[in-house]
C-alpha cells in the first residue's frame, strides 16, 4: 500500500494520535467523511449539468432535487 510497510503505517498512525489526541480523531474522521460526501454530491451535480448540456435538455434535474424526489417517493411508499 503506497510502498509503506506495516511498521511505517503504525508509526504514522501513532504520530497522528499524538498530535490530535484520541478524543479529536473521531471528530476529524466524521468531518472528513462529511466533506467527501459533499464533494461527491457536487461532482454528480456537475456531471448531470454537463450531460444535460450535451443532450440538449433545458432543465436538468439537480442532485438535490433528485434526492428530494427519491425521499418523497420512499416516504409515500412506506405510508401505504
């Protein structure tokens, strides 16, 4: 993995643990995960816009509206 031995990875992890502390690591991890999810969502939205521009659609569905519609459909299905 990236040319690092298990001992080198352990040393890097211990250095990070010493720098940030055990209490901050979960917070840092969740913030990093949230940022990655937001980044992926924006990439999907841009891809949708580009595809819509290429195909000539006038109003491309954004990722946010598609997610909202999916959530509404699921809630409507679960009520029945």
